C-alpha cells in the first residue's frame, strides 16, 4: 500500500537518523516522494535536495528550478540548484544532448554530495519499480542480452548511488499516492510521448490490463538477469590473465556466453567505454590465426582492435583511419 512507502524504505536499512544524504530532486512525484521519506527517516538537517538545471528547456526549466527549490524547502530539506551550461560544441553539432545531460547530471550530483558532507556521501535517486519495468521493455527491443535486461541497478556502490524506491518495489502510482496523501504537489515529468521512453510508458498500462503483476514481473526479470550476468562476469574474469589478456585456446573452450563477456571486458578495459557490439564478433576472433609467428589483428567495432600473438589475445584501441 502507498501508505507503507516509508516503512518499506526504512526496512532496507539505508537511511539512518542524522546520516547525511543527497537526494536528486527534479520536482516530480517520484523524487518528491523520496525526498519526503528521506527527511522523515534521516531528519531535515541531514538531507540536501539537489536540483540540476540542464539549461535545455528555457523558461520551463527555470520555473521547474524555482518550484523545486520551494517544494524542497517546505518538505524540510536543504536545497541547492546546480545550473549547467550546454557545451558550445554540442549546440553547434546539433547532436542529441541526452548523453551529455546524463553524464553532467551525475557529475553535478556527485560534486554537490562531496561538498555537502564530504567524499563518499551517498546520493539517492528516485527511480521506481515502474521505471525499471519501462527500462526492461525498452532494452528488450533495442539492446538484447542479460546485461541490458538487468535494467537499473538498485545500488551503485562504486558511485555511491542508491535507489531506495526501486529497491523497495515502490511504483510510480504509489509514489504519487504518497505525495497526495501528504498534501505534496509535484510538477509533471516533461517526458516527450514521442520518444522511445514515452512510447514504452504508454504501453505499460496495456500490459497491466493483461496481467496486473506486469511491473513486478518485469522487475523480477531484471533482478534475475542481473544475477545471471554477475555469475557470467565472474566466470569470464577467471580467464583473464594478469596482463589483461586471455589464452585463445581457453577462450575457445569456454561457453559462448562466457567467451563473449571475456572479449567485451578486454575491449572495455582497452578503450575505457562500453563496447556492446564486440561480443558478437567472438566467432571471427576465434578464427584468427597469425602467420609465421606474427600478430593477427581484427577491428571488431566500438573502436576496438583485437590482437592475437603467441596464442594469447588482447585488445587495443583501433588506430585512427587515414584521410
């Protein structure tokens, strides 16, 4: 029940009284619910609401920032508005700002948390079980594989990011009910219905008419996929040598699912970025045979070159194309 949201979050043991935390606060229902619950559990003096103004939506974003700051203050949290500047190169190129906005928001939240209560201060983000269901659906049709189906991680310990509503199984509807019952007013999420996320958001209620447990089932799918992927990653890591390479014979003998992850890990370590397409090139990689004791090389996409020498495989960044 929506009235039990605070109890479900409290049961996670993530928010101790007086323990400082930062809440990413858009002003929408989900982040407002999370902020109110966090203030109730940790105490108003321990919670900082950070609203990130991306500078992308003009006057609407300005109004959102003013409203968010006022709402956070009424709930009892300290408030910071972080205004970002869109890089001139991004504006000039006409490229989508989605990736930049995501990374810049993450950096702004981390900086605000460190300044608020020192390095390592945790950041709470208001993703819900409904967001998880939408993410699984979206990735199922655009990026197949267990890593994609694992959706949004409830906890990102490396970055110090927690998603208590998601972990507690709180839906978007329950977050809204919580805010309504508490007399809290939010600003609606400006998600464009024409975007892939917006289309999936419209689809989810139809799935719930087929089975009311659709959101929970998709969330469970994500959790199981995450467990499976974690196990495969452990198996893949055991094959990687201390020099960041792998024996070609061992790679070929491994189950295909493990081999793909070995290849992807070596690729991502080499270029420092996600390499979702590389795993599919495993058969081509296993077919590499250096001539005369030399080195065989193959560009496998995502800016990665595979090199095989003396029976061992490593990855490197592909050299820039000439001309």
